[in-house]
């Protein structure tokens, strides 16, 4: 059986919920390029991230997790 190649995990803190970090991260993810290279986890306030996605017109879905595993 061939070895299974593990994907890298990129964890990105979006910073202050009222700042621009969420919007910048979401727009980068909307390009889908980061997801081609690795699994991506945004660390921050889920409500703020979802608000920024809606405000930016981005159709991404987010799932709340307790950790990277």
C-alpha cells in the first residue's frame, strides 16, 4: 500500500474581530490558492469571521472546532 502523504496545516490568527484581519484572510481563502497547498484554520472570533465573509460577499462556510485535530 502506498504511503499516505499528510497535508500541511496552516493556522492563521485573524486578530481583533473589529480589525481588517478577518477580511484579508477571507479574501485570500476565497481565491482557493491556500487550500491547494494545505488545510487552513482561521483562529479567531467565529461571529466576526462570518460577518466579514458576508460583508465581503464571499461564499465560504466555516466550522467551529476546538483544536487542529
